[in-house]
C-alpha cells in the first residue's frame, strides 16, 4: 500500500488588496495548496484585534476557486486560476479545512 506524503490545505481567504490586479476585497476565495509533508514550509500567523488570523503565506503557486454560493454573482474569471505569490504575502484568512495525508 502506498502512503501519500501530501497534505492538502484548504483555506478561505479574504484578500485585503488585489490579486493579479483584480480587487478581491468582497469575494471569498478558496485556496488549495498541496504540499509534500517533507517540504519545509514556514507559515507565520497572528490574530489581530478583530479576531482575524493573519497568515504570512510562503511564496509558491496556489490553486483557487470562488466558493459555490458566490459563483453566480462573479465573473467566470474567478472560476479556477493559479495565484503565483512571487514574494511572501500577508492575507487575511480563516482555515476552512485541513485534511490529513491520505493512504492510497
């Protein structure tokens, strides 16, 4: 039996600024990043006075899509895309789900 070393992180973010030049302040975006568990990834976090956890995400490529309930009110541009964080970026987010490694 093969055991996967990948961990899938599903995060819902509320971007404070813009992603690829598009204002995203009012649209929740689901971010999915699959990371090999042997990879060293540092994600610093703190909670602000409003109770929002601020994560400092490492640079890398993230797959994202608008949550189902918001798709009909948004442009198809937001359906599925890749966000490439060239530099570390601070994003307000809440953890939607963190899945443990899955055996195959």
